[in-house]
C-alpha cells in the first residue's frame, strides 16, 4: 500500500501495509488500549459455554502491580512527546494491571536524572522508567517488553516517540517542516492538502507547514532549485529517518535532493490530475484498475 496514493473507489485497505506505516504515536496508544482489553480478557470467571451446557473456566485474573514511574524530560524540547499520556492511560483505565504509586518527573539536567541516564544507558529523552513487581503480572511484562527493556523488575522505555532529544548530541530529532507547493491556476488539479492525511497516518510530527503557489517568487525559486516540473506537490525537510519505514516508502514516490536532503514528491500521478510545467499541459492519469486479486496504477511520469 502506498500511503501517498489516493484510495480508489472500491479499493480495500491492506491491513498488513497499514500496520507497517502506523507511527509510533499511534502504536503506543494502540498498545495501551490493547493492554486493557487483554487484561480484561484474562480476568477470572466461570461460566457456561454457549449451546453446550458445559462449564467453561477462563484464566484466573493476575494481580494488580504497584508501579512507580520516573519521567525524564527536557526543558529545551517543548515539542517532545508527553509521556504522561502513557502513564495516565495505565493509571486511569478500568481493569489496568497497574496501580500507580507515584510519578517523579526530573529534568535531564538534574544530577539524579544524569545518574539514571548513565545507569540505564538511556540515549533518548524524554525517558520513562517504571519500577515494581513487573514479573508478577505476565500481561504487564509482555506489554512492557514490546516497548523497551526490563532488568531486575525495572522497565526502561526504548521505543521513544519523536520528537526527542538525542542525549549524546543534545539535538532534537524528528522535527519536520512541510511545504505544500500548489498551482491555484490549475482548477482541475488534485488538492495538495490531501497529503496531510498520509503524513498523519505515518505518525509524523510537522512543526511548521506552509502553502506556496508556483506563481509566487518563492514558488519559482523552489521550482528552480529542486527541478520540479509536476505540480502540485509537497516538500519535506527534517529527520524523516526517525520515522519507521518512511524513507522506504518515499523511495517509491519521491526523490531526495542531494544538496540539503529535502524530499520532493515526484509521483504525483497517484493523487489525481496534475500540471506538467515542462509541457505546459494538464495531465489526467488513467484511473486505477481494481481486480479481485490486485490493484494496478498507471505509471507515474518521472521528473
């Protein structure tokens, strides 16, 4: 599945492909919700199996575990993900296996935070540390294992959601800027803002975004500097490598400028009608042909 492709009528989403492009933000929320339902499903109960008259015994409920959380944040990163969202989801959800006994928040510059960063080899901030009898609840242990490491009943979050601060360099990673390059003169061209949904599906953090028309001075500069001939399109700057699978997906739909690393969407034909500036004409790609087995898309014009 191409997340930058406009979905054709009657086309079904590919669950496996959708799972591949879900961003870490979405993943954490899904895992938190899944944890609740998994734990609920394990709550002990004895009942009668449907239409059988036989007694069915479900797995005995596991004990709720006392957990104390320590959050390490950075005053310099106002865009970083708020890990309190994860703690609150575990604290306030019914049937949660966690009983939160306390939450300590430290700035990464504090001596205590520095000691924890060194002790647990933390490379990204914000960081989350959870201490308690994790091994007494297999559901909680499995959940934590998906997100990080457990050592002596201390969990350390390793799957840190961007943006985050790289401890070694002190730089904020995962911040992106987005430019919509439009062509208002082309009334039949696709809506360039449709790309917003694709980027959200990838869980990408767009700090700054703007719309630039090709007729403006800035637009003309972008066309020249990045050798853009098909519009509308988008340009992305920033640490896209911090988002799983993005660069792999982008290789199928766009190019990367060798000078500054800006990513420019080139396969605009998958979105609908577009304008070819080199040929000075509107292009209307053939609609995708959907069959029971596969979905084929007309090949895009290369820039």
